C-alpha cells in the first residue's frame, strides 16, 4: 500500500527573495492594468505579458541554463507561480508550455527539440496546446483513435481532438496518437508528437463555452505529414510519458487559486455589508485554502526529490477543484448579490464569471471521479 504522507514543504531563501521581486514587478504592471483584469479567472491570454516575464527569467525557471532556463528548483518556480496567480496575472499564453510541455520535452525530447524549443518557451514566445482528448476518448485516453502512420519522410496523421485549449492560438501541440494497434495491453502502441500548428491539413474549429468565451476547439487532422523527428521519446512509450505529464498538470497552485479573485471580492464586500455568518464562511474557505497550499507545496517538494507524486497530485487536484466550486456556492449564499457579468460592481462581475466557469474545474485535467479512482487504487481499495 502507498504511503500518503505529505512531506514538509521545503523553504527556499532564493524563492523568498524572488517573491519580493515578483511582487514589485506585479505592482508596476497592476498600476496600469489591474482594473482591466480584476474580474478574470485565469488572468487572460497576453503574449506581451508572457514576453515580459520571460525577459525576467520567470518562465522555464527549472530548465538548465543552456536551454535558456534559470536553473532554479521547482520550489522557486512554485513561489513565482503563486504570486502570479494571486495577482490574477495574464499567464495563459505560456502556462501550458511552462508547466508541462517544456518539462516533457526536457525529459523525453530529442536534443534537437530541446535546443530549438526550450529557449523560445523560456523567452515567453511559445504557446503550446495539449492534444489528448478525442470525441470518444476523454477519461479513457488509452482508447484514442487519432493515428500516426509511418510513411516515407515521416508520419501521416489522421483523426480529431476535442476540447483542445488554445489550439487556435498555439505555435505547437503535443499530440497523443496511436502508432500501432492496441494489443492485449491497451496502453501500448501510443506515441507523442511535437506538432507545428502551421502544418497543412490541420483545421481548428472553435467551441464557445457557457461563459461565451472561445478558449477551446475541435482540431481536425487530415493527412498531416509530420517529419520523422517530430516523435517525442520512444515510439510506443506515449502512455508512460502522458502519465508523467499529467502529474505536472494536476498538482500546481492553479488547481485551487483560479477563483481567488472572488474570495478577495467577497472579503471587500463584507467590509461594506456586515454579516457575521459571511465572515465565518470566509474564514472557513481561507482555512481550506491554507491546507491546500500546504499539500500542493508538498507535491512540489516530492517532484523536486524525483519521487512519484501521482497519488498526491490526484488528491490535490480533487480537493482543490472541489474547493474552487465551493467558493461561488458559499459566496452566492453569504451576500445576496445578483451575479451579472455586465454589472458595474466588481463583486457581481467576478461572481458571474466564476459561476459560469466553475463547472469545468472538476473536468479539465481529469474528472473528479477518475481522480478518486486513482486514489482508491493507490490506497489498495480496489
Ligand atoms: C475547460 C476544459 C479544458 C480542457 N482542455 C483540454 C485540453 O487542452 N486538452 C485535452 O486533451 N483535453 C482537454 N479537456 C478535456 C478533458 O480532459 C476531458 O473532458 C476529461 O478528461 C473528461 O473526458 P470526457 O469529456 O470524454 O468525459 P468522459 O470520459 O466520457 O466522462 C463522462 C463522465 O463519466 C465519468 N467517468 C468516466 N470514466 C470513469 C471511470 N473510469 N470511473 C468513474 N467515472 C468515470 C467521468 O467522471 C464523467 O463524469 C478540457 C476540458 C475542459 C472542461
């Protein structure tokens, strides 16, 4: 049975020094732009902001210096990320590349892929999307049907992906394909590819979400010819690679800080409208937040120590996203405010955004039922 202790998070003097620098940088940025972003959930897609962060050395912080990175540890990266999320900074243009595609290439990519792509990610000039889910394969990723066939000069890709966040504005996608038929073990025969989104035969069809935003897409591949060296890692090793990538995706502070804006707005609103019940409810949420932060920082320490964080990451993502959904539920009951994305007061606007976006928290990156399955299996319960 797995040991589920969450080790004491490592403190870093370098990280705490960085925290001060990031806060100063964000104060300057906020001076000009805070109002515009005050009610947003993830802070928005802003390539210029990503480039400014890249120039500071705050993207790809864990990459070795020879690939344009800062050679920092994960603990320092965590400090910078939580400051950015806390300020609701617009990090979407580089977040996926920084969090998972870059580390994936660092671990499994060829030397050519690392040399070509990692410095661009670290400079904040490279947006990535994740091509895993398909119309009939979301939770059950082993059943993907998009196929890459070996041909003269490379690989021919045919199939479709769905819910692909930012595919329409990405430079690259990390694409999961079947490269040989499923044998008795369905997890065999899958491979990952680095796909240049400018390749002919790729069509992105927008999907508009319930909040009226276009963040994700359907992406169709029709006879897309990829060069032989687009393969990432070993042919047929896709499942192992994807599993390690998902641990990066599931454990970070973005899994419980994306609705922080509403908590802040609620605290401000409670200063105006006295409500002892409201203050109690806010205190309870903040206590949960502190516990989640402690757990998530533990996972960063585990990953830094090269231990398997899959169980811990699943727990953090499940608890974190359920917490994110609880915030609008509590906020809605505490203060009788009509959520309205067009209102003039920032609390109503923030509440409306969060109510519309909260349902997706427990789906993207692995549904809560699937995560609980992983936890149960790891604990020997099934
Ligand atoms: C906002 C958002 C952004 C996304 N971005 C991306 C992206 O960039 N790239 C990408 O590849 N995907 C992305 N996704 C897709 C997401 O990862 C999938 O939607 C998710 O994995 C669920 O897959 P599905 O939609 O096929 O649902 P299904 O797998 O069909 O699940 C339907 C229901 O059945 C339950 N279920 C399924 N299997 C089990 C099981 N074994 N045990 C118990 N219950 C089960 C699920 O929990 C769910 O409630 C995104 C989704 C959202 C909402």
